[in-house]
């Protein structure tokens, strides 16, 4: 037993190009909020990705164009821009956004129904 290696080699998987360990990506993964939106609380980017069913890149683009509200705060707001930490949104802000989105959807569908009747 002394001559056996302590960690035997893992079998080579030719389909994956070797047995190198897989790196975990640093990207944000969608995660449903653990609190109801009716309660006061904070939501992170992963929560918004799950609610709006889009990527963090899309959310940041919508923030930049004004289609989506800016974060209500950051982990460390006193630090310089870009080093303030993770953004968060209050549930009230997201409830308001969802409400305006529903109204917009309702107006569009009502407009289509009015055009079809004419």
C-alpha cells in the first residue's frame, strides 16, 4: 500500500477534453426572493433576474436607458463609484415597477381590442 498513490488519477474524459476541474462562473444566477413583495425588504440582482426573467446585463441596460429604476442603495454607499458593493432595490420599488408594467400591458391590450372592434 505504500507504493500506491494517495490520490489516484481521475479517468480522462475525452468528450470534455481532459479531467481538468471545472471552474465555477462568477456570473449572477437567478434566485427567487425568499420574502413576499408585499413585505418591506431588499432585493438583489439575482432576485430581479428571477422576477423579470432576464439577465443581469439586460437589467443594467434597462437601468441605463431609464426603463428600470436605479438601485435604492448599495452595500457601502460611502465608497467611490464602482466600489460601492452590491446594489439592492426595496420591495416597494419593485412592486411599483410591476404595477406600472401591468398598467402598460393593460393599456396596450385595451388599445388592440379597441382597434379590432373598429
